[in-house]
C-alpha cells in the first residue's frame, strides 16, 4: 500500500485526493494501519460527482442524492446516465507526505534519520551495505541543476540509490552517469513473511555476508570476525538461527525466556558489543533490527547468511 500511495502522489501531486473506491483494493487492516499512523487522513465526504464524459450540461459537477443506503449522481439531461454510488465512493482521503516518507523508510529498516534534502526529495537513510537512499516524487527533480550536488552535500561520500515512481530510460542513464543508481518504487517493495510490505534495496549477495561456525563459536561479517562476549554471542546466535526460519522475527518473550533479561536491555547491550567489534551505531541497529511491537530480527537476507556446524 505504501508504494501505491507514493505512486498516486507522483501522478497527482502532494494534494491528490484518494477515494474510498480506489482504496477498496486493500484490506480493511491495511487501511486502518495507515489511518492510525496518520499517513492517510479522511477528509469531508464528497457531495458532488464528476459530469458525464461527453456532457454539455455546463455543470462543473453533478449533485449527489441519497437513496436509502445508496447514492445517485444525477445527470440533468439523461436519467440513464445517472451513476449509482456506494458510501465508500464518497469517502475522500488525503496523504501526509512526510509521514508516508517516514513509513517507507521504516519499512526498509534503514539507518539514520529521514531528512528533506530539497522540495519533494528526501534522504531516507542508509542500507546495511552503506548506500544512502534518496526518495523523490518526480524523477525530474533528481536531474535538475544542482540536485545531485545537494544530495552529495547531504550524504557525503556514500554511494547513492534513488527511488522514484516513473523512471524513463533517459533519466536512468543520466543518473548512472553521475553515480546514482535509480530504482522504480514498485520494483523495490516486497511482501514480507507477515504479509506487510518491505522496502528491499540490497540484493541478496551470491557470497554470504555473515557466517556462523557453531563448532568454533564464531561469527564473521563481511570477512571480519565479531568477537562477542559469551552472553552476547548466545543472543546473536538466537537471532541468526531465527533468521533462516519461516518467521525471521525473534519475539521479545522468547528473548526474555532464553536470556532471563528484559529484551530492550540485552538488545541494547548486543548493539554496543557490535559497535565494539568495529560497526557503527547505525550499522549495529540495522544488523539487529527492531520489528515494532513484535521483537527483533537479523537485518540480512536469507541468502546472505550461512550457519556451519
């Protein structure tokens, strides 16, 4: 739903109105989730409807009359052209762009804060591989004079990925020429194991990034050994072993049962231990990712993890 909302903004502008009928493609739970997050905001119901495509009545819109539980958009010239509407047809929603951007970033567990770089261009954060991720309503914004320079000022020397809705071949070439890797938003949103959308930008590597050797009680990440204290290694092992299961989320209650400590405290200590092994704070948070209201998961794809006996 997040990618679909971004597409509607890209096509209709930040003030686009979305009807209840358009939202009927999504489940009630999906709609309720974005309403609670105030990404989607319900506005006053519509009391008019668009005129017939070939109408010469001179009206800007036709009135709507209620008929029991249904509604009729009345054509002043031809009753056969009246449109029978349901209640959801008249519901209208707007989108809080900044909250939508924040939710898109959170769905990818990106490190760092979401910031606005320029009009309709945001820095979403950083992937575990160290790529800065930029989101733009319009791909043209990214090739405007000074746009890439402004992005580089904001992100520093990091490699850059850009996400847009409508990416032409010409703009893709121009962006790659200046060192920006572009992606269509529809191509980087995937359904997670729990059915919710996730922003997935770092493709699974053919070479495992993380290797855990059970016999040696050791873990290496990108070729670097992580020397963790015994308790931290045991918790990290739980996360790694959970990551290859159907549900990769290690639940809070399981952490407390296995370790005897409050989950938020021991996870905090694990992240500190990872920083002590040479990771940055953002990298540690991305590697041990928080799953809101559920628990924690390893921030790597299944193909990037190997467990050896």
